[in-house]
């Protein structure tokens, strides 16, 4: 890769026909070494979205590559809460796929809104509850601002989705939190 990048006329940030850059492919494929090499290049934009609005961080978060996520988050140009065209953020993508380590890393960032709605009115908690990612649900519920009663379209909450899908352990976590909230009112 280094040899290719040294060739005259090579643009290390040149997107393909879908707007994907070499950095987004490296981030999606656990290419920590490639990510570091590309980020050394002045022309590489570490937060460049493709035509769907997905950034290298979005791809790394969805793929669960903690090392790549950490490398990208070291760059101040990278927006850790940048939504794609569907309104999904890197946190949403990591929660949807059940990547606890990435969720934990992103939740440590004050710029990340763990209650952000996507265009279907789903939150990271909604995705995690629906997909039975108990560990991710626990991490999200540790955040005070996460609203477990945030309805999605048609009024379904993370609890109703978990119950509907038969995810008993996730539903139990959400019920316990709902009970705790009700008792403080």
C-alpha cells in the first residue's frame, strides 16, 4: 500500500462510484495499519461520508473494530455522532450489531447523544432491545439521559419490542428500569 501511495498522481482519498474511500474500506475491514497509513496523508479526510452518509467511523463501529474506532476518534475532524442519510449514528450502528466494546467507547464521548432518533424514530436502545443485545442494553441504560420509554413509530417502546420478539432477559432489564422510574415519580 505504501508503494502505491508513493506513486505520482495517486489520491489516497479518491472515492469510488459509491463515494467510498480507501479509508472507509480499511476501517470496515479491521485494517488498523492501513488506517494509520492513510491518516498520515494530508489529503485524506477521516470523516468523509459516502453517498449514504456513512463515514469511516460508521463502518468501523458497525463492524465492531474497537482499535479502528479508537484511532479514528483521536482525530478532531471526526464527528462521533454524525448521522448517515437514515439518521443512524456510529453508536446506532454499533448497538444494532451488538458491539459492546464499541458502544462503550462511543458512550465515553460527551458529543455522542445516546437518545438520538434516526429517521424511523428508533434510538440505539430500540435497536439493541429488538436484536436481543443484552450487554448493549445494559450499557445504554447506565446513561441517565437514555429514555427507555422513548417510543418508536407506531408507539412501540424498546420494552414492547423486546417483549414482542420474546427477548425475556432484555425485557426484564427494561421492566426493572421502568419500575424504578415509576417509583420515583
